[in-house]
C-alpha cells in the first residue's frame, strides 16, 4: 500500500496528453491523495452555501449551472477512476471515448437538488481515494500504452484534483465568491 507519508510525485510530460496539464498544473505541491480527500469536505462546504436559485443560474444559454457542473465532476470522476483502475491493474485494452457534454445533457442534473448531487460526487470521490490508497508502488509506476490519453494513475489523480479546482474556480468567478 502507498505510504501516506510519501507523495507519489507529479506526473511527467509523457504520462498523459498535453491537454491534461491545464488541470494538473493547477494542483499545488503535496500529496495528491490527501488533496483529493480534503477536496471532498472543502468543496461540499463551499457548495452548501448556495441557494437553490443560485445553483440553477446560468452565465449563458449554453453554459452549465452549478448543479450541472457538480454532476459533470461526478461523471468525470467515475470514468477517470475506472481508467486509473485499468492502468493500475495492467489492462491493455483501449477504452472508448466519452462525450461529457452529451452525458450532462442526458443526466438532467438541474432537476435534482444540489445537495443530492454533491453527496453523489462525494461518494464517487471517496471511492476513488480508497482505490488510490490501496495501490502499491508498482501500480503507481505502471504505464498504459502510449496511445492512451492518460498513461498513469498519477496523471489521472492529478488531473482529477485539478479538474475540480478548475470547475470550482469557474463557479467562484461566475458567482463572485
């Protein structure tokens, strides 16, 4: 199992497509698994501060509201957690692409209370953290084939931490807080 005192380290450039560094670069130095775990309570506390009307407000007609953003975070976490599992378990079969915009539209998150969607996201994140905590050093070091978009568990973990930071920064900008 991963020694919680040791950080797995930041992903190198060859561990994922350059696209993912827009998220990875947002992650502060430190133990990424501990950050992922802290984000559960910190984000839930921040999101609980919004009124139902605020959670449904859209910056523009094609923009996501807060509930949809959190739902997107949950869906992304599920998909990328599964990808991390496949890398950790040395699965070499290529995964299929996902169109998260289509998923968000089909999910109809805006019809659910934000608290329910946040609880779902927290559960998905907690499961991802549990997976990461159970990995040995070999799983963290294992690499997927070069044609995969994400090629290491480390890259997935950092991308997920940064993905949340990116979207919460968007909410803060939209809501002015």
